[in-house]
């Protein structure tokens, strides 16, 4: 293994664990019951079915059933912690333990900003969000499909996205998963940057394997999972359970189904390659049972976030939270920030190791917002600061300040305040504290208007991280050759 320099984003306060052994064991028994009695379909993937059959699972047609405890036993070879390597060794991140890694939104086909409004995302929008993520100190991971560049053919856009992630940032990143061949392309591009030898021993790229909940893996997802696992790269298995639609609406049932689906995918990765680094993920939400509209930051969804983080730690793999700064709001308004703050608080104190959708998400994930991205990034910094806690040491207890300032005197000019004022409190980049008169005199700008100026200023000052000229040329040649090898496909 190579020497890893890990970015210091670590939890110094304990995770909140509201559920006792009785509740967690009941959920685990129900997950085993689902896998034993109902089973999980692996549709169109004979290789996956053969692997499960060879491991002793009961396979009939395309359905896999496992005895209680069997899936958990298969998952046991996945590492409890591992390093996800970045192009810049100073930006490696640890997944698991007390480490916390935040990422931008994922998968939105639309983008929006105050100047141009809502529109289909382009490749330049995708590149912009990679640039913004690179410049944001609170996001330790570039993400993957931060937005979907719909101006590029479907069968080729993964090449442009992977190229942008590898050249406009040097943070960890995600590769394509929509077909096994696109997964191979992403891994081949990573090998140009990192080398086959490094990737044989280290995770440098991450896959987002979505389950077609309820209880179905299609051939695209399970096939891509196998490609990443064969290459010893990180597989994040992410069931997506919307209560009342993709599964029962009760929180306990959502937890059990998510655990069952997650264990099935992690088990497959271990059958492909024992020791393959995996993440137990989730995306869960409630919905308005009158209209069917998705709802976020709700108490039921937050309770599921807590329980899944506990269940993931018991499974002994890193946990990707289904929370983040998520909202159903169509604009970065009060509802958006209320939904997002509620979901993010639950996520951050749950003990999740990797937080997706931490910045930019609007409209139930359909839209990435430039303004909300930088608003959310500010909040990410606050959350990470909160996780540091504080220590009751002499400098923090400030005895010298009391000796210097007598009762009734102001502490602003004490030596303690002058030593601490630059670092004592988190300083967000967007809010404008101060009196109404100063705000009014500055144009009465709302927070999203101030955020508009911030993201523009960030893009204006962006400088791409350095990359070896030969590596950059090889990446460009690979993309050109692969695009030339196929006709455009827009579906």
C-alpha cells in the first residue's frame, strides 16, 4: 500500500445513537427475513447469479435468496475503513472510523441561477460545479454526475465528465455506472492517471450503484458493480427507498429493506473480489401521502438516517448517508434551507462517514442551483466545525481574560480575545451580520443575491490544479478515440 496523507475532517464528538439493541436486532432479523423469504432479483446478470449460487445462495430464475446471516457473513470481508486516494496525495480521504467526507449533489438534469433561470444542464455547467467543488474547502470529494450534461450524447458524456473530474480537480471522484462499458472507460481513464499497479492496491475511484428498489438489481447496475469490484475500486451500494412507493412507508420497514438490499450488493462485490472496499449507502425519503410529492427533512426520514448509520456501523463498513442538504423546494428559499438544515443536522450527528448531496440540491434532486451550492457550502463548514466539539483546557477557559477585565468591563480588548479572534468562531462567507440600516444601504440584497456574486467570483478566480502534460495528453487521446469508436446515441 502507498503512504496516505489523509485530509483532516474528523468527528470529535460521538455519534448520536437513539436506537437500542432491541430495535436494531429486530430490523436486522427483518432484513434477513426479506433476503430469505422474498429475495432480491438480479435481472439479466447470469454472472452474478452464478456467483451467488456458488456461495450457497438459493437461486431460482433471477431471484436470489439467502439464509439468515448468510449475506452478513459474505459482507464480512469488506474493510471497515479504507483510504480513497486522490490525484493530489494531500487530498486523500479516509472512509470509515471517525472521518467525515462531504460531496456535492448528484444526478440533476437541470441547473438554475438567478441570471438565466432553470434550464437543462450543459457540459460547461458540469465543469463549473467541478470547479466550485474544487474551490470549496468543506467538500472533500468531487462527486460524480454533479449535474447531467444533456448537450452531450448519452453514450459519450461519461467520457467528458470523467475528464473534467480528473483535470479540473485533484480531489477523489466517482466514475460512470450506467453501463459496464462506461464503468470500464472510467477505470481505464483512472489508470492513465494513477497506474494499474497503484489501483491494484488502492481505491482511487468510486462507483454509485443504485438499487432499483424494491429488491431489484438490473444488469446495468450489477454489471457495473462487478467491473469496479474486479478492479478493486470502491463500490457504494445505495438503495433508494421512498416510503410508500419503493417500499412500505414505515421507518422500520424502510430500514430493513435498505439493509437487505445493501447487504445483497456488498455481498456480490465480495464474491467478485474479497476485500473490495464498499460503502453501505442509502437514499430514503418520505412523501406527501395526499399528493405523492416527495418531502425532505421530515422527522420520519431523519429517524431512518439515525438507524441506518447505527446499522451500518454494526455491519462494519463505511456508511453513506441518505441525507445531506436535500429539499423539494423549487428555489433557494426558506423552505429549501429549512428542509436542508433539518436533513443535514440529522446526517451529521448520525455518524455517517460520507455525505452526498451536501451542496446545491433543489427540486427533489432535479436541479442543481449555483446559489444554493455556495449557501450550502457555508453550512457544510458550520457543520464540520460543530463536529469538532471543544476542550476545557486552560486557553479555552480563559482565566487570564477574567484577571485582565474586571467585573463589568468589556472583553473585546483583552489579550485572550486578541489571540483568539481570527479562529474562535466559524466565519461564513455569505451572511451579512449587522444593523438593518447597513443592509438597506447596501441594496437590501437577499442571501441568494449575495450567493450569486460569490459563485461568480469563485469561477472568475478558478485556477485548475496542475497535472502532468503527458498524462493530460493521454487522457485527451483516450476520450477522442473512444468517442470516435461509436455513433452518437441520445437515449
